[in-house]
C-alpha cells in the first residue's frame, strides 16, 4: 500500500491511497493520480508511473515534457521511500509519499479523498464522477463515489466560468484572424483587378 498526499497544485491537500501494481500519473482523465488539465500545466498528460517491482515502489518518468523530480533531483526512475517528494515538472504539482506499507497487491484503489475540488471542472475530474480504476477491466471491487462530504456542487461554477472566459478569448482571436484573412483577400483581389 502506498499513500500519496498532494502538497502543491490545484488539488493541494487531497490524499490518495493505492494497493496496486501500476499507478499512472498525469493530466489525462484516466490517470490514477490526475491533475487539473487547465491549471497544472507543468505535468504532462502521461507524466510518470509508480510501479511495483520486487516488493518496492519505483517512480518512472514516462517521457514527460518537463521531467520528474524526486527530492529535488531529476530522475528517469528511482525507488520510493516514505517522506519522498515527487514534483512533476519544475514548479509543477507536488506529491509527498506519506506511507509505504507491505507489498504492493493487485490493481485496486483503496481510497481517494480530497479536501476540496477548488473550482475544478467536474467533466475532467474523476473525483467528481463515479468512475475509478475499479471500473476498468481487470480491476476488482466497486466504488460508488469519490466525493467526500466536504465537496459540493457549488464548487463547479468557477470551473465553468474559467471555460467560458477561455471560449470568449478563443472567439475573439478567431474573429481577429477572420478579419485579417478577409483583408488579405481584398488586397489580393484589388491587386489582381489593376
């Protein structure tokens, strides 16, 4: 069993506990430890993995863009110990190994808790849905919900407003690009008529 606590990033304060052979880390929604795709930009989609090998947990960088750091040192792979700090990209989200006990078991998530979603968009947050590693093929057990008692739906609007602002910015940029394109066509047409 390995217990991780996020100490930096959009979900600071959440604790994750696993008893499985492979733990995927990154911004992709299907990662076992996933980060906010709009806030934790230093983490790659498929950033790193923690694998069980010979009774130890090994941290492996999976070709991430910004590198994986263990206790301030950039690594490609390294054995984990209690109190180690994992940083996903320099200045990116950080996890602390708060406990390592016994031998890693099969693919089964023991528990996932979060102190708060902090405005995360529930469409990208597996903590706000009813899916888990237990629902994937080869996993056992059933998890009904990952929402902790202190997570409420009122946290979602700030994520929705962030998406709305991004869409407005994109619309403005596309509109400006359209105006430039039309001006270029007008110049070409007027030049060809002369």
